[in-house]
């Protein structure tokens, strides 16, 4: 690329959805049947235009300008049975989804059509052991579809040698999960989870050694495995000191082919979160929170350690109708994103630092009785989540 350039990008997303659920207790039995159906229709239209400055005038660059339209129809249905028998709670279900999608780019003549059906079974078993202990087991299969932005094939440049591109050929990722939980008095003594994903969507970086241009785009990796042990919950150390802690130990493994080369990443990692509330005289509260994440694996990236330390002070005013809060975030300036990418001809280090050290003063007031009303979840919530960048 040479000379001055500019670009403009726009996107419109239209989501329509219908959803219905039905619950029916089975007469004469402790069982309850549930069934439901959902249909969604999504249309996205994106456009990108590039201009080059030639002889002091901006001229359209037709070779890099493009349009992209993506249409998707999802039809899904589910059925489940559940019951509570003495100390046992049981539930089993099956969901089926049919998806049809079509992505088209007139500028590049790309046309990607998908038509597939998937089944997703699930099961849950829980047993109350004594008065304060509960053991549960859950297993299931799920699907995660790419975001609409990831499917958009447009190329955008952050500088002359760094580009970001979408991928209309992305497949949805499929995951099988298994979780065992042991809870004592609402304290999660131990949780063991197993998650194996195929076609998992992650960013992959490519480098053209001739042009020196580095392009990052989402790709389907072959498989990823995550095994985690989690423990944590709330504890009242004294009448004036409450504490919430969580410790997660994980093993992450990623395997995939990248440009014909096998890439494998493995790492044992840990994350610790702690929150403390100290109730002081005169309705003051001192808040202390911190987090630390050890080096870990995320897709084809090795993540370096990160963390934060926050301090806060709260004061109740006017018989609890208002709260004045003073908060200082990331005092040590350790909340940042750092990663290392090394495979094939790629050897990169990312260090993203933002203005994370902040001080804020907030006044919150209740203008009514303080009652809140729950709203029904939107039938298009899944699709709306995929519309984000």
C-alpha cells in the first residue's frame, strides 16, 4: 500500500424471532414435562468503501471496496422431563436445531451456503446429602455460532502493515461438557469441569514475508480441551468482616493445523479472586478486592499473568435511601493484556495497556419503594449477543 488512504464501514442488522414454551405436570406422577420451539430470522448488510488520495483528490478504490449480506434462519425445538424424588433432583432433555445460512459478497463473488441439523442432549442429577451438603452432576452438548462481524469478509487496516479480516467460511463450534459440583452451606467446596470443543473459533495470525503485512482473522481450530477445578464462596470471618474467595486451577490444551503445520499449546494455570467487605461504624464500609491470573492458553496465544487491586469506601445516607461510594481501581496498574504468539513464521508479542487506574465518586439514590420487577427474557437474546463486535 502507498499514499494516503481512508475507509468507511457501515452495518445493519435485522433480527426477528418467535419463541413459545409449554410446561405440563404429568398427572399422578412426580414428573413434569416441558417443551418449546423457537424460530429466528436474521439479515445483516455491511458495506465498506476505500478511497485513495490522488493529486489532492480522494478517488474511490473499487478493488478494495465491497458489500456483504448474510441471511440466517434457525428453527429449534426442545423437550425435557424433570422430577424431585426425596433428596434427588433429576432432569433430562433433548434439543434439535436446523440452520440455513447464506453469505454473499458481490465484490469478491464469494458465496457461502450452510444447511445443517444438530441434536443437543443434556442431563442433570442432584442429591441432597444431609442438611447442608449437595452433590450434582451435569452433562451436555452445545453449539456456539460465530458472530456476524466474524463472518464479514471485509479487510480493515490498523496501519500499513497490520490488517484484520473476517471469515465467511467459519463453522459453528461444538462442545461436550461434564461438571461435578459439591456444595456445603452455599460454599462451593469443589467443582470439576471437563470441556472438549471442536471447530472452536479463535484468532489466527498470518504473515506475508514478501509484503511484510500481518493479517489476523478468526479461524476454526481443530480442538480445544479445558479441565478445571474450582473452589470458593462466601465466609463471615467476624460480625464486621465478610469475604468472598474463588480459586480456579485449569489445564488448557489446543491442537490445530495452521497452513499445513501442526500447532499444539498446553499450559496449567490458576486464577484467584478475593473480595472483602469490612463493616465500619457510622454505616461505613471498606471494600477491598483483588485478582491474579497466572500464564495460560487462549486459542493459539500464550497469555502472560495479569491482575488488579481495588479499594473502595461506601457510606449509607438518609436511612439507606442513598449510597455514596469512593472507588480506586487497579492501584498497581497490573490489569493489562499481554500475550505471545509463536508458530510457523509468526513470532509476536502483544502488550495492551489501558487507563485502568481510576478514581470514581458515585452517589446512588432510591426514588421509589426500591422494588424491582423482573422482565421476560427476549426470544432474540442469542442472536443479539452475536451482533456484538
